[in-house]
C-alpha cells in the first residue's frame, strides 16, 4: 500500500457541454498542442444531451492553459472553471482488487474530516482524489491511519 501526494495541482472543469460537439476532443488536442501534461481525466454521464468533463494539470502550466481557454472560448463559446493550488492524493493498494468496500472506507474517512473533493478517478488498484490544499494534511494523516 502507498499514498502518493502531488502538490500545486489545478482542476479544470467544463460543465453543461453539448454532447454532439467536439469540445472535449478539441480541448484535449489544444492542451496537447500547448505542451501541457494533464492527469485525472474525468467525464460525467450524459444527461439530456449534455455532459461535463475535467482534468488536472500542474499549477506551473497555468499560463499556457489560459491561452488555451481563450482559444476554446473563441471557438466554442465555453469557459472552464479553474481551481488552483490543490493536492492530488493517490491511494494505491492491492486491496482495491480483492476487498469489497475499500473505496467506502476511504470516502467515509474523507467525509469525517470534511475534505472538499474536487475530482475523483480510479484504476484497478488505486483511487486518486484532488482535494483543496487546506484539507490535505488531515486527509493524508487519516489515510495513513486507515491503511495501517
């Protein structure tokens, strides 16, 4: 089991996006063309021909992202919500593959400390959460206790 923490992470979220448009594809292509490395890509299930999506990136790439956001505003008339100065916490454990309820324990603990979760992604053996900086130390401490 391990906990990996990355500081200075920004969340970029697009809400109420028309499902039939190429906004997500165009966004990811523009971000790649700007040489911005992204992580934690997430998409909501479509509702009434609309969806939301988001991703994370290093705060260091904010200047490049703002240029991309202007390009997207001009092309699609959509503006992302950007939240900077967060921490990404990755909980990696084989228990995710074998133990029912592991995720429930993680989110119960985060709820107990009133951590504001901004984005969640998962893999076969990991949970990644983006939380605000002010909640990070308590979250890491709680997760370390949980994983003992």
